[in-house]
């Protein structure tokens, strides 16, 4: 398997005429490049695109690029699915300099319909992928950093179901919460092979709703109804043992568990993350482990940059039973490295690399991006799942990690007792981030109620861009005025 040793922070990963794309990797990180294993040829048995954070009012022509890239991974055929991880539309409006304001039920519902009817998106959803899956996050439920007290959330959920073309008879139309399970089959050229004889499904997708029941005071993200659903699903559908009893095969060749916010990273200022709900994060891993769910990767959105994380610390891996991997794909129409409409600004990128760096980070990109999950099988009966981050402008991969499925499976020996009730171990936090999280953010919240530190920083940076532009216009006008006076005089 080919690997590239990355010895510095910057890796030029692609270019596209008027802009360049950079992927950042931690010093010494190994970036696994998708390549045929030494034992024989590779067959792609499943591909899913991943994305989040889409301003529905921005140009949607990029969907042609996303579709082309996903088709390329599938040998020119439509990808198996595209997975929305929240902020599909923005149902609230940003008010300068630092606050999000809800727009009302009718406007949220309307915005889903606007995106669904966009010709670029409609062509993508109807031809580039076999299915569109998805779950909401905060902006598409109608309120920034929403908890479970959002009014009219059931009506908005109906609009989400319409957008996703969920059949009227589906239980998702009647349940409270947008969580779901989808098993993607082996199909096309991959319908036959040793993998189809060994596994029941190519890729299973579990989407968790982190908004409908979220209760920060109680420390619970999913709510008991969703927890009960997940526990039953893990035991009956995701467990190899249960599937063997039912079909004689293992369950899913790979399982992607996704939701709106990041699971692994602890480093945040006012970012939302499972780290703010340590009991829920521990329960998630315990649920999967107790059912012996193997070959799991995590998916998330929300943060306006792309990231691949890998936590192989023994005390972390013990929670799931093997190393934890997560792909974050966030920023289809906007990303933190492109504020001021300046593509791939290295100064902004380096600022985010320094101040929002997870200890588990393997790779990151701060330009507009989407992700992909590819499941591959080799003739020598080895297999892997490849997590990629792609540039929205070109479709090129700007970071990838190839994970052997044998490395995210349980050993034959019995596992030690589950870590019941033990929090997922925190990661080291840089002093600057600790100051911003523990002192600066609470200070802003106390002085400016309803304003977060992150939004305030955004407002300052955006304001600086606007002020610089106005200053340039003013200087130009002054030069023209002086020139005109000189000519007249």
C-alpha cells in the first residue's frame, strides 16, 4: 500500500487556475494514498459522498463537480448515495456583526423547496447518486445552536422529509426525530465476489439526530427514544453475530455513523461537539461495543472546514474496541479559509490550523470541500475504507486516509469489560485554546448575551474585510478627485 510521509505543515494538493488548494497534515503524519494492495487488484464495492453547510442562496453550479468526482470513484457509474450531515439550507439569517436570527416556520420550509428545485442540485440528486440520505443540524432546523426546544420542529421535519423524498409510508414520517438507517447493497460490477459472499451489505449508514432531543442541561444529545432505537438497531442489524444467525453472513462491510457535530475532537471554543456531552459520547461507543459492531467510521459536518481524525490511544480505542476514525466534511458553499471570498488564503488557513487543532487530526483542509467514503476489496481478500476530502472547485482529493477493515475489527479473543460510565478520554488542549474556551468565550457571553465568541471573531474579520474594501474605494475616489482637479486647474 502506497504511503506518503508528510514532514511539514503544508502540502500542495492541487491547483485550479486562479486558486490553489492546500491540505494541512500534522508533522510526521502518514497520508495513505488509495492504491491497489500488493496482493491483487481492487474493486470498489461502495461509494458515498458526504457534505454539509450549504447556503441555498449561493451559486449551486458546483454540484456538477461533486457528481463528477463521485462518479469517478465509481468507475463512471452513479455513486451509491450522497449523505447530508446538516445545514442543508440556512433557515435563519446572519445579522452583522455577530448574531443569527430565526426567520420563521414558513421561510424555513420555503428554503428547503428552493434548494430541491434548483436545477443544478436536482440534476445531481437525480443522476449522480443512487440515493440522497440526510439528517439536519441547527441552521436547517431553523435556529443556530438549536436544542430540543425549537418550536414547530415537527413541521420542519416534514419539510426535510419532502426534500429527501422520503416515502409517505416511511416510519420516518411519523417518528419524532430525523434519525435513520440505510443499508446500501452490493451492485453493478461489485454484485459478485468474495465480499458479497461474506457480507450482507456493502455500506450501512446510521444517521443520528443531535437536535430534536438535545438537552444541554441534562447532558443528553439523543433522547431516550432515539437511544432505544439505536441500541435495538445495533443489536439486530449492525452486529455480525445477529446477521450470521439470520443470513449466514456478516452484517455490513463498513458502517458509517454520522450526525451534525463532531464526535472525536475535543478542541473547541464555542464549537458544538459531542465533547460537550461526555455521557452521551461514552454511551454511543458503549452501545456499538456492547453489540460488537465492527468496521465503524464516524461522519460529521458543522465546522466549516474538512478534517480527518484518528484516535488510536489505548484508552480511547478501548471505548469502541478499536481505533476511532472520523471524517468531517463541512463547507460546500463557504469555509473558514475563504472569508472575504479569497480562495485558499494561507494566512487564514494557518490561523485556523493553529487555533482549532485537534490532537487526533490526521489531515485538514480549510477551503470549500465535500467528502467521500469508498469501500474497496482486493483479490487477496483484504479490504479497506478510504476517507477523502475533496476540493469543491475541482473535485480533486485534498486529503485521504485508507483504513484496513482488519484494523477496525474486534480481535478473536473476548473483549475486556466495557467502559461503562467512563468518559471518553480528553485530548491535550493548547494553552491558547484553553484561554479562549474557559475565559474569553464566557466573557463575551456575559457582556453580549446571545453572541458567541466564534461569531464575534467572524464579525470582526468580516468587518475588517469590508472596512478594507471601503478604504480602498475611498482612496481611489480621492485619487480620481485630485486628478480631476489637476486636469481642471
